[in-house]
């Protein structure tokens, strides 16, 4: 893989929003790595839908609202967050910057932002936890054996992670056409270090007549029973990521999950699925006002954060934008991106007459059907 340019040591004056970081990041990656990060699955239909969904909602401006006591502070799963956005779990961040998840954690700590660490991180979960005092959660992929899964949970508990985020929408990976065309492969030196010492048993053998998907990957896919087992196996709050159907949300609520993350995996799972933002209101209506809901996929600005909260989310997750910032300028870039989002959200709240997160709701949006 070609040597990438060194990340910037100061922020260029022309980076003023999340989209600017995408443009700069492309210069610091090979075309194959950039395609791997930026693409969705199959035809990128859901990827595009996630962005278009935000454009269909307009915000009412309000006047003469005094607000020198405004705040974006909130509580999620019994933990205090300074802002309603968290860095989403993104695997193998060593692809994008030498400091990988350590840089992301340092930026989260500096801006008091939540961090969700991927099972497939390039850095051990214990090392990442030591970099930030801000709330940190651990994203869990079920392993083939319960012992292997539980070993990850116990390590997260011991390292001080405040919740487990179980990703369930990718029992098989989506088809990634762009990176396939460019021959993307994960470099040999980048390993999922959290799985290094885990014995997950022998590799499943399938016959030539078997389906690689059904008799292969799906044979080890987690079930509702596996999730119920996990809920009984940890005292940490458990949130489930990758939900778009209200019926699934209701069943998760009945099982006792602490929260649900409405997500299309950034458009990288089921292509042709609905946008996360479009799925959000029905899920909020189904589960009621008290269950913690986060919105993931498509968020690119503080205005987007506001719209997601107005439609039922308590907070959002930021994915690709912070990785573009990481690739551009390391921890400095991620911290700058978080500051941009914070400022944009606060400005939007002020202009919409909302002094606190709880002031944001459906009444703050105007959504005429002719907007597209």
C-alpha cells in the first residue's frame, strides 16, 4: 500500500465543516482505503438516503428567547454527557492514522465527548480506556462461542467502560463494490488486537453444496436467546445498534435493553433499506418517551444533530466525519471536528429558541411534503 502523507499539525483555514474534512482526508489515503471508508453497500442507495432524509425537515426559527443559561448537557443510561453526540465505533482506525483509536480517545477527552470503541479496534481496549475520562462505551460483536464473547465483556467492565453496545445488523457484511474494484485488503500489520488471544474454536467447515452465507456466516449469527444471555451476564447497560423496525424495538425493550441505536450501519449493511432518520419517529412512538434512543448514520452537522433529537433521538453517533478528521490531522482534527459540531448545534438551538436539549422536539420542525 502506498505511503500516505503525514497528517497536518495545524488546521487549514478552509476547513470549517465536516464536509471539508472529507475533501482533505481523501488526499491522505490511497484510493482503495478512501473507497473502503466512504462507500456504502451494493449501489450506495441507503448511504444516499441517510443524507437526503435530513433535507426533508425544516427547523422553525424563534425570536426573543433570552438564553444565557443554555446547555447541551444530558444523561444517557445514568451517565452524564456534555454534548448529545458520541464517536461511533469504527473498526481498524490504524488504516487512517498511526495513533488510531488513541488519537480519537484523546480528542474525545479534550472535548468531553462520548466514545464507543469497536471490538475490531487497532488498539487494545484497555489502552484506549486509559486515554479518556469522558464516557466510554464498548461496542461488541458476538463471537462464535459464549466464552469468547464473555471474555470481551469482562475486559470492558474491568477497563471502566460504562456500557456495552451490541451491533446486530451485520450478520453478514454488505457487498462493497467500490473497494472491491480497487482491490482493497486490510494490511497484514493491522490486526483486531482485542481478539488476538481469544480462542473461538475451530473454523466451521462447509461442503461444496452449502451456501457460504446461510450454512457459513449465518450458522454462527447471534440469536434472541444469545442477547437474553448477554443481558443476564453483565451489570453494564446494554444497548443494541442496528435497529430500524418498530417490532424489533419493542421486543428489545421487553427483553430489558438499556437503549436502542437506530442505525443502517452508515449505509454499509442492507442496501435499499430505509434511512435511519426516517425509521426514528416510528421507533420512538413504539417504545415511548423513556427508553434511550440514539441515531446513527448520515449525521454531518450540528443542524443534523438537532433534527435527530427533534424526531425522537436522545443523542446521535458520529462516524465517517471524525475518521476523515482523524486521517487529516489526528487527534487535533477530531477535536476540531467535535468543536465544529458543538458550535453548530448550539447556534441552531439558539436560533430555534431551544436553551436545553429537552426543549427540542417535533414542534421545532416543519416538514412539508413537497420538500425533497
